[in-house]
C-alpha cells in the first residue's frame, strides 16, 4: 500500500504532465490564432474545446470565408486522434458547413493542415503519418490563398 506522501507526489506529477500538455496546446492555438488574425481573419478560440465539445478549437472568419481548426502540437511521426473526437468534428463540419482542418504542428516545424477525410480510421482512433500530412497539407499560405480566391 502506498503512503499518503507517495500518492500526493504521484498525483502532483500526473497533474504537472497534464497541465504542461494543456499549456503546450494552448500556446499552439494562440500562435495559429495570431497568424490568421494577421491575415485579416476574425478568430474565436472555442471555450471548452477538447473537453467533449464537438466544436473545433479555433474558428476563423473573413468576409464570407469560414474555417475551423482542431489544433494539435504533437512531436511524433504520426498523429492520432480519439475516434469520438473526429466523429464529433465530422458531424460539426456537416451541420455548420464550415470547412474544418486538423492543424498539426510538430516542435519547431511548420503547421500542417489536414482535412478530416484524409485521416485514416483505426479500431479506436483516426490517424495520419507526418509524411502523408505533409503531402496533403496546403500549408498556411495555401489555405489563405485558397480562401482568398474562393471569395474574390
């Protein structure tokens, strides 16, 4: 049986790891938010995103352009998302008619933007390799160019 002191240390360590992951994700969201605001978008950071809410982390609007971004800051050769989360995002995209991307940034790397339909369904998750994400991602400049052309 663990002592109370060991239980407290273990709980504090778990909380610290979770808080660090939250801060890392929050910083990534703010970074992407700033990039779109500099390009003339109005950006909303969704409250409660990632906590079972079907809404993406960021919503970006410029005139008639509407985009949603589920932001991930993950250092890995592939990105895995909970099956339930992706299915909620797909329903949200269908009901809102707002084009939704998973915005993935590896440490020190560029942002990759992956449409939901490019994610591969597994037993418990959806996933995409970094190599495939790079191939399918238009990059931030590409997204801004596509959206600007669509509404010129």
